[in-house]
């Protein structure tokens, strides 16, 4: 909607005008429609800000749906400023999310995404991993990052703060 776009635009402008200016802007899962990525990331790129965000649901087929994270990172390895866009699918929905998708919308999550390993990204000497919300519950993902990352970024829009707080605390320990 126009209102949603204006809210995102306001966030982008706040990031660009912030002092000190951030190096990365993180947006939660389901925060951006795919069609806005180029516009948002180019505004941020011009200001020297990288984008890591959760994208809206994406339909693969009429009955399969999933979401993903997008990373738009500055890249000058070729000798000139550019950026690279990386898509990372969410491996599985949260229990309540899956139930809602099936009951209300008749959509299922692709089973093939469940076993996708989460990569470690090295960007400007900074090593990090990205998870989308309920993926934090999967100990295999947390184990994958253990000892290999400076930071684990979890894009979430979660109302279960008690459970999520415990998971964050556990992962940080």
C-alpha cells in the first residue's frame, strides 16, 4: 500500500540522515515486497549503507509459498563500486505460521527448503550469518555459525518475546 511504502521511505531517509550513518540497515522478516528491493537498495547504496531484509511471501507454484532474506552488500572487488544481491530462503515456517498458511490460504511450505545450510558471509572482514525468525530454534543452524561468525543476524517479527528472548540468550552464550 501507499502507506506502507511511505513508512519504509521514512525509515530509509532516517537511516541516510542518521549521524553517525549506519553501515547496514536491517529490516525484519516480511518487511519488503520484492518489487521494492531495487529502489530501496539503490537509495541506501548511494548513501553507503548495506541492506539486509526479510522479503514478503513468494509463491513458487499455486500451492507452495515461502519467504526469504535478501542481502544487498557493497562490493568493490572488481575495482569499482558495485553491489551484490543475495537471496537466502527461510528453511521452514514457524508452527503458527505454517498452520495459518494452510488453513487460511491453502498454501504449503516447500519441503526441499528444510535442509538448506545457512552460509557464513564475509563482508569487509566481518563474518556473519543470517537466520529468519523461527530458524533460530534450529540448533543445527546455530551450531553451523558457532566459532565462525562475529555476529548472527536474526530477522524476525515475532510476538512470542519470552521464547524468543530465551533463544537469543541461549545462542549468545
